[in-house]
């Protein structure tokens, strides 16, 4: 978590943490008690409704953060 916070800070993304429910594939590992990171996607809201939206400017920074996290973990 500290690594992800640091990477986020380096590229201007304020990383915050919260336990949350939902319906992603992360549930498959989380239910086993494996620490699971989810939510690397772009910013949006109104999910699965007529009001759903995506902030286009959030796509590139989130891809960069994920790339850096994966690169760091692979070392």
C-alpha cells in the first residue's frame, strides 16, 4: 500500500483506501483473505445508470500509475 501511495504521489494522484463491496473479479481473491487492490481504473460515477460518466482526463494518469505499480512489483 505504501508503494502505491508513493507512486500516486509522484504522478499527482491522491491515493486513499477504503474497504468496499462490489462486483469485480477482486472479490475472488478478497473472499480468500488475500489483500486485493482494485480501483485502478479511470474516475467516473453513476455506474450502470442513465447518469453514468467517465472523466476522460483521468484515463492516462491511471494507466501510468498501474504501469508503475506493475513494474515495481515485478522487480
